[in-house]
């Protein structure tokens, strides 16, 4: 029973920082969304807004819509203040939401690192594994300080070293 509790405790110690950080970032994202909604409702300075023009078909292919008033284009989030159709073109008057984009990028980085998909950390893990494997000497080591074919010496000494350290066996034996 103690082992199960200890195992659960260790898993919590490993995953709790990731979960708490993720929840904190999602909370920050919601605060930023509310702040942007209030700014748009109170009226924004036209100089702070960006106008994006797309063909009607392009808007469906290039834009990743989160909901009717927010989309992502070129890895940047935009909040739509106004949209206008002119012929076959669509014009969006948008607020470039850099804060929310930054938080989403941090969430994505956190998930990549937590799931072990980061190539840099994977390479470091492989190097660490190779280092630990090099600590175990599982082969036979022989050292011959004198050459047997030497004409001066008529004898040779062979020192053979067998490693007492071997990789750990499978699961530990069960106590009775």
C-alpha cells in the first residue's frame, strides 16, 4: 500500500507543475480575452487597428477561425472589429492580439516539452542514457602489461578483470 501511495505521490510531483502552469496560462488567456472585449466595446483608436484583405476563398483556407470574431493568420491571433464584403474580396478591420498569441505560444511550448516531443530535450535524454550505459562494464577486460613475443622477458603476466557491476536484473525479488 505504501508503494502505491509513494508512486502516486511521485507522479503528482512530476505532473503537478505542468498542470498548474497550464491552468495558470489558460486563466491568463481568459483575462486577456475579457480585456480585449472591453477595449473593443469601448472603442479603439483606428490607428491601432489593422485592415486585412482576402479573396473570399482565401479567407476559408488561410484563416483558422476560433469563433466568429477571432481568427489566427500566420501564427498571429486577430480579433475582428468589423468585416466588410466588397465584390469577391473580404476586408477585416482587426486588432492584432499579441498578448494572447504569446500565451498560446507558451502553452504550445509547455505541451511539447511535457510530452517529450522537443527534439533538443530528446537529444539530451539520449546522451544521458548513453552516459549511464557507459557506467556499466558488462564485457571482459584484459590487460597484458608485457608482450609475450618479447625476447628479453621469458614470462608474461596477465591481469583479467571481470566486472562485478552489471546492469540491474529485472524486477526485484519478492520478499516472503
